[in-house]
């Protein structure tokens, strides 16, 4: 469950607006990639401690795909696209145009497809932040890990304190009769969080 928020409603609304702009760009890019119309919505934005994200994505023993990238430029942060196992399989099926199958592992092609989806989504969100904030942001090459949620978050947390605040944008991918749930996480250090909200001109 989300913690008692440290961000104001205005700040969360601002991040949701950024999320909606990014989602629109990402939906266009993914639709062009696979030749099918995809819609992406942002129903909710949470702010929570890094360790609490484990419960949000299904609990410590749930299997998830995490696409991680470093943010470079005017802020320092980590960005992560998290897809629970079933969502990862559905996303891989959508991108590779193969039938979805219940299994514990992804093929090499599916790994590549999900990394590309994460890359597109991260790029779209960062472009939205760049437009919104007027600051320069670049992303590193994406890395994909398919593991238990606890292990993924522990690996991400190596560069952050356990109480680090995470801006978590719940994301829904919709194509025809298929709905895929995911989470886009922005994990800035405290200095970078201040920079973001000074640029937005939204106070706590």
C-alpha cells in the first residue's frame, strides 16, 4: 500500500500530467512499431518508499520483469518499467505477435521486445519531462531482469537509501480486448526531486 504521501496533491497532479503526455507519445511509438493501435492510460500516481514498491507489484515472491535505465543530464535518477509476470508475457506476445503462453521464462526475442518497450516508454516519459521542465534528460541503455520482485527491488536499491521516495505511475496498455497492467517508476535522489518541482513551480 502507498505510504503517507510526502508530495502534495498538486505535485502528484503535475506528475500525472507529465505521465499522460509521456503515455500519449509512447502509445504512438508502440502503435507504429507493431502496426496496431495501442492506448496507454495513467489512472493513478503514487509516492511511496522504495521498499514499499515490492508489495505494490504483487509481493516479494511475485515474478516480475523490470526494465531499468539511468537518467543522465540535469537530474540523477533511475527509471524502471515493471511488468508483473502475466503482463510481461502479454506484452511480449503483443510485440512479437506470438501467442501468449503461461511459463516462467521469456525467450531471447521476448527479452529484446520488452527492453524495447521499456526504452520507448522511458524515452517518451523523459521527453515529456524535458518539455514540461525545460531541463536536459537522457537515458542509458536499458537492462532487463526477470526475477522475484524482492530481488529486483533489492538490486535497484543498491544505489539508493531504503527510505528513498519513488514516484510510481500506474500504467495500462490497451489493445483490442487486451489490457496489460504495468508500473513506471521514477526514483530521483533528493536533490533531483527538488529540481523537478522547482522547475514545475509546484510547492509541497
